[in-house]
C-alpha cells in the first residue's frame, strides 16, 4: 500500500485541531478505499495552549498519529522542515490545521500526480476574501517584485498546501539552510507542478499567527534568500549619487563664477550631507542584511530542536 504523510505545523491550534482531525480522518477513509494509507505528523511549534496535549490524545487512540514537539517556537519554516524529515510516506503533503487548506482537495491532488505525471500539486487562492485590504495589496506587490528580481517563479496567492512525491521531498531536505523561505525553495528545486485554484476560506477556529510585521519579515527572507538585486541596487544607487555629486559641484562652481557669493550657506551643505549620509546608511543596511544571513549560516545551528516526539 502507498503511504501519504500529512504534515501539519501547529502553533496554539487547540481550538482548530478537533475540526481538522475529523475532516482529515474522513479523507483518509476515502483514500483507504483506493489502497492508500495515511500518517498524520503534527509539529508543535512551541505552543503555549493545550495543542500538544490534544495531539498526544490523538496519538494514544490512533496509531497513524505522530508528533514532534519543539523546545520553543522556531517558526513555521522550521516546522515544515521537521515534518518533511519525519515523513515516511511515498508522498508528503503540507497542510494548516485551521482548514484554510481544504482536505477535500487531496484526492484531486493525488490523482493529478498518479495519473497525469506530475511530481507535485500545489494550491493557490484566487481570492483573498476576509483578508485586510492593505495586507492583500502588499502581498501582490511582493509576488510581482520577487518574480522580477529573482530567478524563481512565485505564483500569486500560492499556499504551502502542496502534495509532493518522495523525490521532491528529498530534494527539499537536501537544502538544509538555516534561513528558510519554503515558497522559494519549492520553485528553486523545480519538478513538474500542477496548480489547483480555490477560493479563500476563513479559519474554522482560533486566530491567525501571521501579523503584518511577521509577513513583512518573512518577505525579506525571501528577497534576501533568492535575489542579489538589492546589492546591485545599492551599487547603482552609489554610482548615480556620485554622478549627481559631480554635476552638483560643477553647477555650484559655474554659479559662483557667474554671480559670486552663491556657494556659501550652511543649509544647503546640511541638506547635501544628510542626503548622502542617508544613502550610505541605506546601502550599508542592505550589505548588513546579507552579511547577517551569512553569519547565521556559518554557525551551522540546527533548524529546530525537538523536545519530544513520537
């Protein structure tokens, strides 16, 4: 029998887990009729509520349930990696516990891989219903920007909800970098992928853990991890400002020769110094971001630390 590993990162999802477990259980029964088994791997990402206790309850009653509990909150990227490491299936699927990733799509995804020759089947939202407008706007800007400045293809509205063959899972695990941007990694490793579209659904219970600030920092991980364009931008900006400074100096000299007394005045000097100082700090900041990521990678720290597992 074939085995599908269902990987579910969890952070304070005690309210949503009962709904998810019921839904995925029904889907598992449908797969069983096709001679396909499932295992459920829950990754407790340092939850502070009863998430781990709920998962342990399922594990006692259901041999298909496994879990990895982190020693603290390492983030969803680490949880995804831990789940893929723990997966034993011929296929692996990433899902959220809040049912925003409809389990009912799994059969269609499995059929596309087994009968249509795809290596993975990914999902994307065609609407952002229920999402704050400002958040949707910045999300669309991010996807457009990433596709312009990097070599990877990011699909607007793409979810982490994806079914993959074992060969693709192994390829992702081979990229053991500390600073992870899974959406970019999916695109970088390649493989033949089919996209399934669906309308956005709201959480069945609980609250989202992704604030605007967290999403902003996550987008920076993607830009820095998969594009060197900011470094080139800093260089171009430096060259442009040098040329601007030369032109400005020539202008001041010519004006002084024609009208006299026009090269004096501390306000103009302060403005010029402030402008160039700001540009220098901006460029140094970009360099600092890349340097900090290199520094963290050089430490070879583990992507996560498991406190307990089953």
